[in-house]
């Protein structure tokens, strides 16, 4: 486990303290879970962006293949 020094805005710290007290959860555990969830969100955003880029790159090839299939079907 790594040690991290973290500066939070006062209102974020106060809100975090109130929530962790109600949940009976250690501040460290709460922040770890929050960062983990944020990492998951960011990974999904990065994946979505990569898939969109790949989709654009392959769209022309896909259309060519569809046209070839159409020609094969129409040829029967």
C-alpha cells in the first residue's frame, strides 16, 4: 500500500467526514473506494473514445464488405 498526502477543499473534507461518520467507515477506506470508482469511470470513457476512433477507421472497410455481400446476394 502506498502513502499519499492529499489536500482537499474544506467543503469536500467536511462532507467526507460527515458521510464517513454516518457510514461508520474509515476515511481512508472511503477515499480508496471513491478513487477506485472514479478510475472505473475514466477507464470506460477511455475505452469508449478508443472504440469510437477504431470504428471510424474501420467504417470504410465495413462498407466495402457490405457492398461485396450485396453483389453476391444480387448475383444469385
